C-alpha cells in the first residue's frame, strides 16, 4: 500500500517572461517542477524589452534591483540603463537553466478552468491548447501603451510613436522633437535628447516634483572588486540607509501629515528652488499638488536639461495635432519633425486581454468590472490554482519590484504545498476574505498621499488609489505566511 498522500508532480504554466516570470521559472526549476513559461514576444525582459528609448534608466539603485540570489558585479553606474537590465535578466535566466522552458512568440489568449478535470486549459496564439494544474500570472503591469486622445493625431506628417514602441531610425539628431508626457519616461527622454535635438519641446499638463538623487559610474576597479567579493555588493543592496529611506518613504505615503512626507516635500521644493534660475520657468515647473501624490520622479539632471536654450517647457494645453506639429489652445503652433508619446500605460489591464474563466465559468472581466483586485495581490475567488505576481493592489513606488515579487513568491510557495503534497486539489482565496481585505485596503488607500488630490496612474476607475496602502514592513509581514483560514481548499482523493 502507498502512503495516504504521495507528492504530486504538478504542471505549471507561467504567463510572461519578464522579471516576475523569470523569478517563477527559476524557483520552479530549483524545485524540479514541470513548468513552461509562455512569452508573447521573441525575447525575454518584459518592460525592459519593450522600452528602449534614449535615457531609459531604472530609478532603483542597480545593486538593489537584482534578484537576492543573483548579485551582479557588472553594473556600469549606480542607476542601471534599460539595456543593461534586460541583459541581466537574460544572463540570469541562462545561468539558472530556464531558457529551454520558455516558449517565445507564444501568447496566452485564453485561460479556462475545467471543473471536471480540476485543471486549466490555456489557448495559445499558435492555435494549440495546453493543460496546467497551476497558472502563475506574471504578465506585468506596464505593458499596454496608453495612446492619448488628441484630435488629429493621425495627421502628423513627421514620425510619431509611443515611447514603448521606440522607432530606432526615427530622426532625433539635429531636428525638432516634441515629447508629450512628463512621467519618468518623458523626463528621461528630455534629459537624453536635449543635447541632440535642434529644438526640444516638453509638453506637460502638470509639472512633476523632482527628487534629487546621486549618480555616479562604477570604475573597472570597483567592478573587479565586486567580482572578487560579493559582500561588497550586499553592502550596497542591504545598505541600512537605503532601506531606511524605503521605510521612511512608505511612512510618508501613509502618514500624510507626518514628518516623513514633510521631509520629502522639502527636498523636492528645495531642488526646484535651488536648481532652476529663471523665475518664469520655475513657476512653469512648480506642481500644484503634494509631492509623491504622483509617482515621484528621481532625476539628477532634468532641471539642467530643461534650462538649455534649445529646450521649451510647454504648459499650454494641446488643441490638436496637425501635419506640421502641435497646435496649442492659445493658437500657437509648435512645428515638429518627430513627436514622441510618453503617455504611459493602461495600468489596470494586467493579464488582460487574455480571456480568463474560472470555476463555473466565472469571468475575470466580470470579477474586475469595478476595479482589478486580488486577495493580498495574489489570489482571486473562483479562480483556483491561479496566482499573480505583482498583481493588483501590490505595493508600487520608488523601490524594487524584484523584492516585492520575491516576497510574493515565498507566499505562493506555501499555497502550493497542499497541492504538491496531494492534500488538496485546488486552492483559492475565499470571497469573504477578499471583500474584507478590499474594504480595509480601500479605506486606508483613500487617506494615503496618492489620494490627496492629483490625477495619476495609481488611481483606479473610481478614483481610489489601487496600490498597497500600508507600510513596507506590513507587506513583508503579510507575505511571511498566508492565513490559511482565508483560503478555500478542495480536498484531493487519497492515494489508494
């Protein structure tokens, strides 16, 4: 006779080969699991593959934006460029043996739960259908470009494209370039192109608070020291001041009248006052909302760039786009040769437009008809054995999402154990648990700095901040262990 429960070999489908999908693949591979990563593009890297605009840089220090198990000695500077980061993910995936598990050019177009078989059937863009016991949705957040609704956008006679679909052969040197949008992307493009374009116009509806940050390049001697002694990397990654700043920042977000947000606001205000010389330009760049209400922009050189004589900061609203350029609401025309749309992403899409249907045919679109949500950003009632990394209500901010994903994976691993041990056939969050979580989260989110009166991609369709509203420490504590009473487990048959 066999034991009552035998360890079950599960079939895993990971959706997306970006940062989180690579993490899931590495962890599943280490456990000896049977898994496939489905990637719609022809290369891995997620947002670091899709975005390749000039000036692309991560605003998390490079040595902190790495997997905890894969330090990297080769970063060129304190903040890494996008291409470096994509190469790091590719190198890490190769070293950890998961490249053979990735199917490129293979988009998951449907994901349907079979109640009878208690498994998922994935419909692929190739026309195939494959089965999986567990789905890990690692599709990311910022991968559906948001196109602006501007009259005449199709009439422009020059080159026009979204920043996430950068056209490498588009003219930017010695020509007239316009950039619409001033989130991190717009700021980085302006910083990179100010000394290349003949003229550069930065169109912005509202200015951004700019947090000054240090920037320096690592010498070859320093990189060699990192290679010889990984403890030097850990000293940066786990630097007490760096983590104190993260915890201080999350306190600032949640305690809107506290000393930490006052410090953030003062640093940003001092940066504006001390960096911008021209009084008229200074007022153009002065936001009318509280610092950190929108995602803070970290930059060491934007204010320098916009003070160059060939750069124009344009606050006048856009009336329409014409063949020759951008017509403003006051009637002026800004003539342009190239127009870049740095207008962000549809941050509420996540795995969609993939059709996802769970238990009894439950539709993910219906479940998310008001707002995308998941219990502790991981699990959704009626969608068994379906887990999300960096899903809705995850923490977002100026810190490493790799660290967030690693903590979430540790949590998911514990939910997988009853399935692996064949003690349960499926696991999903209980509906009442999600309702209670959402009520607490929404109440807290309304009082964060994100809800203090600005418009941003942090807000859902009802105007509620969509992210984790508590401290970083509270998130880390929550990810330590699931409250299993909040999960519904369907019993598995005992082994004969």
